[in-house]
C-alpha cells in the first residue's frame, strides 16, 4: 500500500491527536504517503485533503481536540454524498483509510466499504467507551479524570452547605463514565442506563443516609439513564419526596483538555497498529486493545 488517508469524525476525544501523530509517523516510516482529511467525512466529500509530513504532527501529542478537526456529515448518509467522497479518494490515489471516531464514524466506514474498493481500518476515539472490541476507547480515561476533578470540587461545596448534588456526566447511551466517576469519587449513588434504579429508590437511599447523620451526598447521573436526565430526577425528588437538590451538568468540559498518559499511550499504540493492519491488507476491522494486547 502506497498512499493512505486519515480522518477524525464525530465527537472529539482527548488522545485523538496522539493517534493522528502515530498514524502519520508510522505510515511515513513504512514508506507510505499520508494524506490528512479535514473535518471528517465532510472533508472527504469536499476534497479538503492535504499531504502530511513529520512536521505536520510536531508538538500535538499533549493537545486535546483534533488538529484535523471534526464534524457531523449528514450528506455522507446519502448515496450522492458518498459518491463524491469515493471520487475524491480515487482522485487523490488513496488506497487505504484510517478513521478515528466512535459509533457513528464506524457506521459510515461500514457503508463506505460496501461502495469503495479500498481498505478501511477504524480506531476507537470516543470518551463514551461504548465500542465492542477494545477494553478502553481513546479519550475515556481523560474524561473520567476531568469529571472526577469536578466532582471532588463539588463535594467541598456539598459538605460546606450540607446539600445533595446531582451531577450529570456524558457517555451517550452508556454508563461507563458515570460508574467509574461514582466509584472513584465516593458518590453515594450512580444512575446508569445498564441498571434500573427508580427515583423512589434514590429518595429512600438519600433519606436513610440523612437519618444516619450524613449531611451531604453526591449522586452521579449518566446522561443516557432511563430516568430521563438529571433535571427530571431533581424535579421528581423535590415534587414527590420533598428532597431539595442542586444540579450540575458537566457537559463538554469532559471532551476537552490535555489527554492523560493512558490516552496518549493508547492513541499511539492503536494509531500505529491501524497502519500496520492496512499494510497487511486488512480491512473492515477496528484496532483495539484487550488484556494489554493489540487486536483487530
């Protein structure tokens, strides 16, 4: 394989730049041309494609976000949009493509493979940790630590004012961030999509804690929990159980910031491995890590 393309798509995740750096430098070391595609599948459709060299990825391993930028690509969902993308792949002589992203990114890659005769390898870049085939996704560790730092600060205020705080964390339809943050942060309750916990159970637990002399509590709520979001939980606790709470939605701060060492290492390993897989002619697979071993 002589020429590969590289894109980041969907929600950004800390460690994506480490992955981009690894893909570029591994590809160049193998004698390949490496082309960076900006703004995900939109860039593929619009021909926003540039050649990358060693200096293109200098001093980026510690940066959050993605130097290739990212975007949602509605046009790519339709056949005419994908036809434009495939035309640009041919024009630029791209034989293999590394796509870094999450669930939506991989769905797009699967569809592309049905219509293009090139090779595609995915790299799991998402804070949600919700992809099969890898123990952890790139960005998850940083997101957990970012949320944990915020909850540590919130606990100080909760203790000072003897209050109950409901803290919503990201994760899409998965509760991995919420569960890890809740355990590491010493939260009293975690509401996650994978297990059903009713608001009545939350109220009973908080009331019991109060009766035992606990003056403050932290409840971590996953954004995808079946109870309908943190504002709904707060309203129901107040309306039906007389429990007054304060709400904090951490939001997109979890997606930004300098990646942890774990995410830099994971991004570097998986980026390099993705290029190796393309070099071996592999396609339609994701580079993952299970039990500290690289897997496709």
